[in-house]
C-alpha cells in the first residue's frame, strides 16, 4: 500500500492525484494505473481544508514469480 498526503493552499474540485507505472512513465503520454479525485476522498473535506490522504493498493507482478 502507498499512502499519499496532499496539501494545497488553493483546493479545488478538479484536483486529483495519480500513480503511474513504470516509475519513469511520461505522465503526459499515459494514463495512471490508480487515481483519486481529492474532493471525493472519504472524510477528507479537501475542498474546504486543502488536505487529503489517499491510499493506493499497488501490485508488483514481477515479484509474484
């Protein structure tokens, strides 16, 4: 699990955070493998506070072999 904490002085309803794979992926050329829209994160109240914590469950298939 990866835990991401986001803080913004200007929170908005269109803010999001994403995880990309592989780590060196060009973010403008690929879609994230996981993402969260920050004002929809349970219990965050991001649009008012500018703070949110998101949990991403990521798998490494290379380690399963």
